[in-house]
C-alpha cells in the first residue's frame, strides 16, 4: 500500500521521520514523505493513504489522488477541515485522539491548582508591583465541571478526582464516566453552571459547540468562578469572558486556546486582569507525539485493510 506522509510546512520541529516510521513497526508498505502541495502532487497518482496535519490536508487537492482510501489526521481536532468538502466522500477520515491525554491531564491539574490558589490574581498583582496577601482553600472543597469527556476531558476529570474534587461531566450522550460523580448530556450544562466553581472546556469545536460558553452562561456561573479552556478558542465568547475577568465577575481563567492564534500584539487579552495565557501547548508532548500518533495510525490501517471501521474514524456529521 502506498502511504504518503505530508509533513507540516511551518512547524519544522515535529516532522514524522523515516526513523520514527521504522520504530512504529508497520512493515510492508511503500512510504513517501513530502512538504508542500507539489510534493503531494508528485505522489498523488498512486497514494492510497495520507498522513498529515489538518491544516496541510486542507491545502491539498485530494481529488487528484484516485486511489485514496484513508486520510489520517495528525491532530485530534479536525474543525479546520469542516465541512469536509475537500475530502472525497468515499475516503475514510481518522484522527489521533488519545495521543494528547497524558499531557492534557497534567496541564489541567496545573490549571485547576492555579485557579484554586488564585495564581492568576497574584500574577496580576505582580505586574502591578502590588503586594496583597489572600488566603485560599483546598481543591477538594471545589466543584469542577468538565465539558467534553474524550481523551482530554477524561484525563482532566481523573486528575481532579485524584485531588478529591466533586467532578461533574457534560458530554454529548451523557454516558457515565469513571472519574465523574455525575455526567449530564449536553442539554444539562445550564443546570450545572450555578454549582460550578471551575469550568473546564475540553470538547471539540463544531457548529453546535461554537460560543458554547456564551455571555449568558458566564452569568450563570457563581461570582468568582474560574474557567479553563484546552479545547478550541471559539468554544467561548471571548469578549464576554474578558469582560467578566476585567470586572471581577469571574475570579480567574487559564486559556490555552484563543480566537486568534498567535494572539496579536495589542490584543486586550494580554493585559486583562486575572488571566493566564499559554500558546496552545496544553496537550502536546514532543517527545512522544509522533510515536503515539503512528501507533494509533497502525491500528487504523489494520482495520482498513481488514475491511473494518478504524478505531478513531471521524463522524463527519458530528464533526469529530
């Protein structure tokens, strides 16, 4: 089978290399590598499987590959590919969900403890050269709500449960989760917000979840509540969130994702009170990312060859 690996033209520190491919133990295939649309077109006539980041997939003419059977995204989020018109209908689209769990869990633990200990507020005081002591309680006294219980949200919930927090999950189906005291379907979010001390967003971005945390829902959170977003920036009404931080309606926020990335100089988010920003790094461990992605691909490829549904197939109707 001809497998083409299309590496990122911009993020040069994370290409999938021949050594990494060999270490993954997927023998018996013709494997090519490339960067840029011309490299893909040079192989398109015989390519059967494509491995690439979603932003690279979006740049390619997949209809020029008549034998293409599967596209493996090297990212869990595929929102940049919606509405999937660039991918032929007969082609199976898979992602690498599961790769990010361990790192996302540790980042979420850090962010939760930052909010419990009012670190965003102390950072604001530090910038102002203002010394003010404020005591804080324990994580086990707080109530966490996690929206999205996939690899990211599930890992975050597990870390919170380890701290002894009361954890409520919100997911599409509302199925029980081992790390949650209760799980509600998506329609139950409004009901749980008034009882939420920290809200953590870890769900995919779809038309249904865009602006999930609206101005109205921010108002339903208790005064002084905290927000963590490790999903996608557009899950949140960003202006409404920044307003709530500036006025003190919210106690703090830790955001790894924003509407505009990179965040441009002069954006109000740089200077708003009680906010910590990280540059979309919550879920990526560069030492293991490609190896884990290739192991997920290995299982997807085996299923494809056997005529079965790959484990991480993307439901194009749901968008994830």
